C-alpha cells in the first residue's frame, strides 16, 4: 500500500477526514460545507458517548419509525426538530433583529394560505367561542411611526385545543383564522377567543421519546401572527397568554419573554377578555 | 418574570442549555447523557453552518424520505449511517483490539443465521461459480497457538454482484454461504468463488445524496467472515480482494489495510484462484 492509499482508509481517530475526503471537488460549495460539518459533528457525538452497537440499532429504528409516521397530515420529523430545539435555533439564526423589534418564533405546522380577509373588529371565531377576546394594538417601525398597509395574518386553536385543519370535518372552514390590514394609524383590532394550551401530537416516536425524558408534550396558549408590510422584514411570531402553566416548559421552546401578553377580563357585551400587543417592524436591508 | 423563568427561555446562545434543562432528573442516566450530547452536537452543527430555513426544509424532507424508503427488505437508514462512516465508527469504538489481533469491519445487512454447516474443503457456491477459489488459513490466538473448535461463518455475493437474499427467487437457497469448524490444528479451507465488487442500493435518497457529493456507490470485492470460539472475542470482518478498483473508495468505509488479501491464480481442476488469510483472536476479558 502506498502513502496515498493509507490516507484514505478509515480509522477511529481519522474517521472524519476519511469520510470528508470523499466529497468530490465538483460538489456545490455550500453542500460540501454543510456535509463536512455534519460528518464532523455526527462523529464527535458518537465518540463523545462511545455509542454502543445496541444503541446504534435503537437509533436506526427510531429514525426509521419517525419517517414512517409521516403522511400528508402528520410531519413527525418537524416535531422531532421542534422538541430538540432545532427548529427554534434555525429560526433564531435566520431572524436576528435589533433590540426593540418584535422577535420571531416558530411558524408551526398549522398555518394556512388563503384565510378570509376581514375588516378590523370582526370576529375570527366562527364556531365554539365562549371566551371571546378583543385583540388590539399597533404596527410600528423602530422609530415608533405607524405602519400603514401592514398585513396581519392570525390563527389559533379552538377552545378544545385543536386547529381547524386538525378537524377537517368540523364546519365552518377557517375557524379561528383571518387576515387584517392596517390603515394610516397602524392600529389593529379584532375579536377571537382566548387561546388554550394543547399537546403536540404525542402518539408517535417523538411522544415516546418525550415520555422517556420525563417531558410533557404541551405548548402554552398562544395566538399566531404573521405581520408583513412592504419595506419591512416579515415577523412570524406568537403572542403567549401570560400566566399559562407551560410558559417555561413549551414542548417546542417557542416562548420568548418579549412575546408574553397579558389578558385582562372586561365586561363588554359578549367580549370577556382584552389583550394588547404592539408589533415593531425592522426595515429590510 | 423571575430569574428562574428567564433561565428556561430559549435563546440562540443558550439553546443547548434550554433544551437539556428539560430532561427530567428521573431519566435513565445513560439516555440522559446520550441525549445531552446529541443536542449539544446537533445545535453546534446548525450554528457552525448557520443553516437556512430552506436548507432545514430540505433536511426534513430527506430524513422523511429515508424513513419511508425502508421496508422489510430495505434499510435506507443503515445505508445512510454506512455512507457517512457512522456504522464503521461505532464498530471501531466497540471493537478495539491489541495489535496483531484481526480487525473488525461492518457486519452489513446480508448475514443470515442458519447457513449450512459444511466439512472443510466443501464448496459454498451452489450456483453460478465460474471463478472457483480456494480460501484457506488458520485461526490462532495472539501467541500463535491454533484455536480448535473455531466457528467460521462465511458469505459473499454471486458473480452478478448480488447476495442470495437479494434474489429470493434464485435457487438453491444459501448460495455462497456456509459454516465451518476448525479441528485441533486450527486450519480452515473451503471453496467458493472469487467475490466481485458491487453497488449498495442507490435508487433511494442515500443514492441521490452520493450523486450530489460526486461519490460512487460501490463496495470493493470481499468475503464476509464471522470467526468465533469459546473464550475469545468474536471477529466480524471481511477479507478484501487485493487490487480491487474500489479498495480506497469503499462506499461504506469498510476497508482496513490489514484485511486486504491477495488472490493468486492456480491450476487445480476447476479451482482457478487461491487466497490465504489467518485470523488471530483476542481472548475475552
């Protein structure tokens, strides 16, 4: 065997170099960089824990079952990414903003394009709304100026803890969803229900993993928002209900302190709650 | 928010601590250690490459399709582990041996329990054997003493590059498989065919990944061996055919220099090749 050949054989110490040496020089630069880093960290993990062959078998089985749990209505790999904090980490890295701008959090799997466009003040809850709540606030820029023409796309779960798309047989469609557009004052207001906490789907491999780690599958109550306006970075976020039991243990790590909103009881016809939250947009660079 | 609550919220810098803080104190110690390391390295990978949300989506899709490619005859996640060097790394960590003892390599997916037991000298190739080869050598301990009663379980591909289990309709069963047991002299000898190089299954996500990385799917020609004897560590290994084009680019990184065996042409009736390899066993600790 000549020297060149020796370099290419796999050894425990040289495992990363052996694998990464095989990436062709013609490979797309970014793909090559990502794969080299992946191999480096994958091997470092296996070495750090000195993974046994039995544990390797458990991992292969877990990854296989996670893929096989997926269908058009269920994405178990996104759940896995979520509960390991990977989804939030990718979101954080890709949405760094100056202090004062509204922070992002995970989109989640339940957003739907084409929700109804409503006039300010309308109620997005078309079925099952006992705890009616007024949501209001302003969309501003970092200098405090109102943002006109901001599109506010909102969605939340029902009082049973399910999104409409999880219960396709329940009518009407687009329950607890709507789109609003701000006027010159940047103000928004609409009615819906006070959201409730709910478990992520936990009847698959990811739920089994959470159980073994002593973790619960619940997300604290939240209203989803996508706030977009020409010339500004789009904010994909939630507002969380202050006081929720799961605020410090969100199964998907979505909570940021700046996104917690207080809900105050009111007496205003059928409206029982009011919550105010201002969105601060950062100009696109 | 009090100080305790602040600690638990997810931040880009504190992402690993936020996730690992959730592991319950009641968790099985080893599982907790493995998961903490996994989260550490997974987050380090995402941070190192600053994974984009689009790339995250590609990864979710790849992992999902890899799981969905698996069935009772195909294990795409093992292939993924193999081509990333993870299988060989786990094998290396779990089978460290003193210098001079025969080295391990990957078991592979084609071993079958219950192959026929043959007397020394018999031919394991029951169909399609043009390039008949004599395999011979000794099983010894580290001091050079013969090991009596060593069980030698061997299997290889056909001259078409397929294992019998990949062609269940081709008879007879157990083609190119057999089990031999050494006598007091520790010697083994049997006939088969000279193995040929072959591609791992490459019509799935792993094959697509190899293509994008400019990697071929071939394994160099090899004979599989499991050599076991009471009181010794079991050796799971191959011997590779010296001179094979793929020795320095095995798709699954299984080649070790000490496992390369020369094949010499002979003229002995129907036998056209001869290869000798001695297995050196390490006493169990």
